């Protein structure tokens, strides 16, 4: 090649590099006005969705409150007005959207490669619709570029758009991850549902961060080659912290899938929290050093995260620690064929407001250091306890008799914790290893959370439980029976359906069931159906009475609900808590009757995180 041609090519090459170089850093080529406009559209869309959900919830709550008030003293015949749905569209919406799985009837039944390997569940049809809309909107926002511009400018615009959206989406990501998320009580949507959206928003953030990084690398490579990319990442803090954020996010996406999350939950949780902090720090410093507009959003992320953690810490300290008392935890090992579990009784020093269906997070530092797990509250009692110090002082001073001595109250919560792995196994093994099968230690509890479902307005309530899922339902049974005796609920008929593997499992809740069976009007209101799927012999499956009946084999929710619809009083509320496959069967049974003109509402309690 002639020298003059080589010089010409060299000059043109340097010229092309010089044209690309401005688009490798800063905001050159980034369409900030459009980025802000699309961010506004995203916020309006999220706000609109929340507003729609709020309006629906307010309508449901108003209807339930009116039904509750009008049926407090109503006879079963007078409640018949509420047993039929007066609209045509609402039952169809419940069957085909609100209660519908994504496909056929599988929703919370886990996809398992083996008994130990779980690869997750399917979102419901409504959840899928929201998620698809959210995913498509982010894809459209990222691809809404000016394609008439040169490649370098177009790539810079993509870099700015994806980086900005990645940071903006971190705000709802943090909000939905919090146990104290204010949207939970406001919209009556469970933490489990928000956690589903948290996971999918996280995946979108990771993808946008990766595209952001690769878009930068594309222009950098065109301008300086691989050597320029390497030198930039090693010598420029702005780029190094940006890479830290992207790497941390990518690492989260690698270790967060269900197959890893459930197999090594405690390890996953520690690593997840560490990587989340690393990602936030990386993005914060990256934005600050580059004077990027996303810094305002990451500041909100940090503030929301700190506020949620501070709220949790305050609740832990306030509810568990007083100058004279700490939270005391008693663990009793329950042994038997296939029913290894622990009955845990927690005595907290301050009164708590308990709602049926609530759960708490249990900390036992002497057993599992700082790990905590959610457990449904099976039973709660508030009873008076004598202040011994005050008693001694008053008796010494002889100013009063024992009858006048003031009392304080203590609140106890009881849990049933089935032995699995990790913390649950440590709790059971330590109690079983003791001479009495019982240990007492000090711990902390956080909560109670949940308890969003109000069943007092239904004339008929059917509660399905399988295995340890009984802990979620038994509190509802007591609440409804006590309310019926006091005339404060509309409920006239309660059916508790519990599926267990063997009769030994019944010992989990025997003390509480004995107390329930002694409540006033129990025989007129409550029916208990126990299904023993693997009895040792037919002789042990014996019904105690007409209101407490036992059956060998699996329960058929469709058959049970079919019978209850004939004998129902007023509106019907159906709830389920148990393994995913069992819950899906109940969901399918409800969907089979919900569009037949009957007023039937369905609630599923699940812990899929």
C-alpha cells in the first residue's frame, strides 16, 4: 500500500475514534429529557395500578363491612340475600383472572427435579398479566431510541436509558422487599405477592445494568480497544464503582434462583444481603462521581432501606427488651412416626396486638445466631402476671392485701415448627437432646405481620389446612367461635378441614383443639373434618362425634365444597394454607363453583420465598 494511502487511512481512523470518544463517558449523547419523561410514565403507570387495586380493595372492604353489620343478628334465612352474587361480571373475573392460575390449575405446586431440588412455582394469571406489562414497558422504554443517529450516539443513548431505568426501578425493588412495606396493610396484598414482584423487578434491573455496561463497553472498544476498556476500569473510580454495581447485581441473579435459594436458604440470605449492599454502594458512588441524575433515586433507595431496617430494629428492641424482662422461649420436641416437630411457646414482655392468620419472625441467637425465619402463629394468649416486686413491697409495708395487688399482663405466642433443615432442625435437635425434651432460652420475635384476612362477615367459613398449615387456621377458628358467642360476627357455620399423614400429627394442636371444643355453641357452629392420608391401621381413624369426623385417605376439596354450598349460610369464605399441590386443589375447587351465582371468596396463605 502506498505511504500516502496508509497515512490517509491512519488519519481517517483517528478521526473516527475522535468522533466516538465523546460518547464513551458522561452525558454526551444521552437524551435526558426523554429519560425523565419515560420515568414519569413509569411512575404514573405504577401509581395507576396501585390506585386501581386500592379502589377494588375499598369496594371489597365496604361490601364486607356492610354485610358484617347487617348480619350480626340475622338468622340463616335472613342471610340468604348475601349467598348469591348480584353481579354477572365479578364472579367471572374471580374465576378467570383473580383466582386463576397461569395455565390449567397449577400455581403454587413446586416444580421439583428431585425431593431436594425445587425450581420454583408459576405466578397466577393476574400476577403474570402485571409482570408481562411491566416487562414489556421496560423493553419499550429501552428501545425507544433515535435510530437515525450515528451508531456511537445511538449506543450512548441506550447506555443512558438503561442505566437510568435500572436505578429508577431500584426504588420499587426496595419498597417491595420490606417486611414493613406500607402497601401491605393499605392494599391488603400479602408479603408473598410483593416478594414475587421483587424478584422479577430485580431481574429486570440486572438486565438493564448489563445492557448499560455493554453499551459503554461497545463505544469504549470502538474508540480505544480492549486495552482502553481494561485501563479505564482499573484507573477510573467512576467506572470501577459502576462495574462493582453491575457485578454485584449479576451475582445476585446467579444465586437467587429457587433451586439455590431453597436448597441453601440461610447461606443465600447472607450472601444476598451482602451483594445488595455492594450493589447500592457501587451505584451510589458511580452516580456521585459522574454527577449523574440517577443519584437522587439511589438516595431514595438508601433512605428507604435504612428506614425499613431501623423500623425492624426498633420493633425488635421495643417488643422484646424491658428493664426487667426479656422474651423467653420454650421449645418442646414432639416426636413420632414422621411428625418430628417443635412446639414453641414465646413469652414477650410487652403486649402485642394479635390478629388470626398472623406470622412472626423468630430469632434464637443461642441456637442459630442471627438467622430468623417466618412462622405462622398458631395460638396466642394474654393473661395477668403478678408483679412480685410490688407484692413484696406492699406486703412489707402492710398497706394493702394481696387482693389489691396490681397485676400486669403477659402475651404468649405458640408455634408449631416442622423439622426440615437449618434453623428448624437445630431447634428440634437441641430440644430432643435435653433430658426432658424441653428447653428454655431467650430470643427475640419480630412482628406480628400479616393477619390481613377478615372472615367475620361471612355466614359460612371453610378453612382448609394440610400438615403444619393448621397453624394458620386454628386462630381463625377460635376467633370466629368466640365472636359467635359474643354476637360480634356474622358467621353461623365454620368447617375446618385438616389433612395429615398420620394420627400422631394431631398431637401438634391437641391442647388448643381441646380448648376450642369447650367453647360455647361449638357444636352448633363448628365441624371438623380430619383426613389421615397414611394411617397405620383403619382402627385408629375413629370419629369422635358427629361434629369431629375422621376419614382415611386424601380429602377431595371439590366434594367438600359441593356439600357445603348446599348447606351454606350467607356468603362463603374459603381459605387454604398448606403445600402448593394441596392449595392448588382447593383453588381449583373454588373456581369450579365461583361462577355459579354463589358468593364465594378465596384466600390462599403461602410462604414461597
